[in-house]
């Protein structure tokens, strides 16, 4: 006799869907969207800094002048004018290409999906930083890749660790298909690979004959010094570059792109057509109109200054109030700082206490596939105003103090309870 | 319909609220349902446009601990469900267990302690005493809250400190309860014209034997049997326990009692919910369906009863 499982298709799901379960941690993030909570969890760009009247004008002009085109299907590879404009956008990071080398996608997340789809069979190994972007980990898992983390330091991916990982994986008889890296203003680690470090890592990849997947959504959002040169700029044949307008214009438009060697690009276009036929013409032409008529470089400066001020608010307030023994990275751009808790505290076990104190963060375990990161958490400073960030850090400091007190009592900082499923908030959680 | 709030069970509550609101709209066009989150604007909002009745489907503190119901009573607004005083008793697991025990119902031996006790007396000594009194395995859970958040089964004494850390993240007081193994059962109760009626007991068979958050809210993971695969005599006993719990705590309109039936056929009371979950995977709606009762019709009937009853 069998009972009801409340889902008649439970035995029909593909193997890759088996990890898709409700998660206690993810459910807790529902509270983070409430205005009382200072959310240092989500990585939502502060789109309010855009002049929305100007965006409205762009869209109005687009529809009144090219509405029939904007509302029609378009090319699977993306609008050719936008692809030409993307070349200008990539100029500061040193990527030069032909418009035909570019594939426009629904956010760079889709480009990640397409690249993985065309390269990875189940069991293929993808090397990623430790920690790594949770959205990429989700894609690699969905295609049943084996993900191996490679250690980082304050300058990002460590070359010797990368070499060791390649040797170790190959010795185990497995195939390394890609090295996935976020060299500039890393999510979640907040660190940046210097020029020499990039060159070393690139040489290792070249020697090993392994493709590099360079994810660069934050490259133009540096707070000081020169814009970091993309790895793709020095190896067009060995690097697929992923770019995005989510942080430089608006994430809601969902426009990103991949720059790939021509053979790869052809496959990406075919894969894109099978997934979505074509990226949204409306979104692409909105971006194109904006780039053509607005001082977009100036707007990026506005974003940079805004995020720099918020980073300073975060770092200064952490220095002032976080308990001794807490450490964190100092991002030179982007959205995130990576915090290491004192006394072996468990950021996952501590999260309910933080939410009760009306502050939210993302526990570090969400950025690993192998259970590492319990002592870490990611703080985002991109969305809350500086005063709210300071208040959030004050609340977090009290939570850490209380957790240290609990740890002192029980002699352990680890919670017993484990949650399956993703331990990070949905993208629209503040 | 009040749902959401700031509790860790916010998402569950929003899903419960949406489900009941839709059921009500579908079956009774004469009732206009508005779904409202609980925040600082709530009192102004309901004072400006007082509803005929409120359905509080908040889970976790504030919603289930009686506090919000006290406010509704103070505002003179009729609402579905238990009074503030009864909800307060049902929300506090140690107090509930004391009342249930006095009513003659078996409930597993348990000890509830605040963090301060461990800090002052030393955790090692206190935990040793707990293990020696309760034995192993033990289930550790926050004394307040639901959806198994912060709960963990401890089979070795060495795991106990970590389980305590997990539970104290949710509540200032932690309940350590002797784990009774057997068949996990939920019995829902509703009232019709003031008479409490039990619904068919649901047997819960979670994956790996643990009915945790994932098992509760991922459709397909847990298997349910309605009625439970127990003898009629035991099923009747479970229903009697749920009805007695409902009455002993002074609950009203609806409730759900969670039990374990041991191998000897004895139902052990674990806890009772004054605001039972109403999501797609929740137990109360499953029991209603098995009994051929529409969730919308029942809610509509309870709304009318609450309006007649007044504040």
C-alpha cells in the first residue's frame, strides 16, 4: 500500500532535479525583504541611482520610433548595434573583439548556462575559486559537473593551488573542462587578482589546455586606481569573457553577453536559440538606446562613488564595533566583503539569531559545494544607505557577541542541524 | 487575512494565507478577502477600514503566541481561531505538555531550560544530568516556534552541545525531550457550531525518518497515509487525544495535534498548533480533503461563526 506524496510526478524528475528541495535557510531569507531588517544579504544593485525619467524617455523614444522592431523576435546572437556598443563598454577592460564574437544573453547568468551546456558532460570537472559565485555553482550542479574549489588569498586565485588542483583531478582520471573565475572584485570574496597573478593563472591554464571562463560583472565598478585588465584581453583564444549590464545600468533589463572564440560562439548561438529563441529585443534595444543617447560612463562614475561610500560605511563600522577576532576582506570595487567570524562561530547556525535582531547576511556555506565556509559570511553593501549599513553592522556585532557567549557555554560553535538545498536568498531579496 | 510577519516561518505563513484566501474566494463570493502582511501600518489600516473578521494565519511568535490576538481583542475585532490566552498556552511547548499531562495524556519526558541555566551551572554538568534523566536519543527543539526550525535529533551525548547551539538560535529556552519512536501522526480538529470534531489522522512517513523543514515543504519527499495505517482502536485513541488537547487548552475553531504512536499502540502527545499550516504540503488541508470537506467552506463557516461571536 502506498500513500500520497502530494506530487504525482515525484518519480519522473530528472536526476539533476534531486537537489532542488525546500531549504530552511532559504525560507529564513523571506524575513530579509521586510523593511525593518537591514539586509546585508542580497546583491541587488542600487538602481534608484539611475535617473528613471531618462530611462522612461529612452523607452518612450524606442517604442514610438522602433516599436515594431523592439516588440518583435530578434537575432539569436543579439542585436548587431548593441553588439557594436558592447565593444565600447569593454574598452576600459582591454577586451577588443569583432561584434560577431559577441553573443547577447538574458543576463550573464544565461551565458554561464550556455557555456556549461556546450562544454560539460556529467562528471566533468569545473575548477572554481574557494569560495565562488553561488549562481555559477547552481549552473554547474544543474549540469551534474563535479565542482572543485581552488584556494584564494587576498589577491584571488592562488596559482600554485590551481596547478595542484589540475594535477590532482587529472591523476584521478577525471577531465577538467573549465576554470571559472571572477578576477575583479570577486563575489563573494571581495578580492581582485593583480596583473601578475592573472598572467600566472592564464599561463597555467594555457599550459594545461584548459578553457578559462572569466566572469566580469563588476569590472567597471572599481573604487580606486585603474580598471583591471580582463584576462580575455591577453588570451582571446583561451578565455570566454562574460559581461553584464546588470550593475552598470539595471539588473531588471536582464542583458548580458559572452565574448567567445568563433567556434565556441557558433555553438553558444545555437544553444541560445534552443533555450530562448532570442534574447529580449525590447531589453536589448532599451540598453542600446540608453548607451547611444546617455552619458553612460558618467553614470558608472555615479555608481562607483555611491558604492565606494557604502563600502567605507561597512568597513569603518566593522572596524569600530565587530568583536575582536573578526576579520574581513577590503574590496577595491564591487559589492561584497567576506567576513570570517571569531571563535569558530558557525554563520549558518547564527542566522536565525541575526534575523531576530533584524539584520541579514548570507552564510558562507552557500558559496561552496563541499560544506566549507561555516565560519564565513558575505556582507553586501550595494543596496542599503550608509546609515542603515552602520546600523546593520551594530546589530550584527551584538549577534556575534551573543553567539560567542553561547559558544563559551557549550564549548562548540557548530549547529547540528544541516539544511539541504540552496543556502542563499532569491535574487530579489534585499 | 493576516499572514507573513517577521517570524522565521514568514514564508510558510504567506503560503498558508494565500492558500486559504484563494479557497475562500473560490467558494464564497459574498466574502471579500484582503491579504495583509503584519507591520507598523497594520493598526492604522484596520482601524480606518475595520474588517468584519480577521483570519490570523501567522506562524511563529507574535502570530501564534497570543500577542497579536491580544491586540485584536483590544481593538474589538472578531477573528478566527483561538483566543489570545489559549494561543499563549499552546505556543509554549513545556506549558502545553504540563497541561496535557494533567489531562491524563501521555507526553514524552522532557526538560526545558534557558541558556542562562547552562551558563550559570555549567553546560557539561547540566547536559549530563539531562542525559541521565531522559536517556538517549533526545529531540532538542526551541520551546517556541514550529516547522521543525532549530530542531535536531541527538543520538550521542557528544552531539548535544551542537544541537543546543542550533535550538538557542531560535528561542531563549530549549526543550529536550525523550525521543519516542513509532508512527508519526497528525490529527486536525475543527469546530462546527461550537462542537469540536476530529478529522482523519494522517500518518507521516518522512524520508530518512526525520520530518524536518525540507521534508515538510518539498512536495514529493514525504509520504502520507490517510487514514493512518493503525488499528481503528488506535485511530480512535489518537482522535480522542487531539480532541482532549483541543479542549484542555481551551482552543477554538481549529487546531492540529502532533503525536507519536509507539509500538505498543500508545499515542504520545508532542505539541499542538493553534494556527495550523495550510500550505500545499500541510497536514490540516490534507485531512479536510480526506474527510470531503472544502477548506474554503470550512473557513467561510468559521468566519461567520467568528462574526456572530464578536470580539
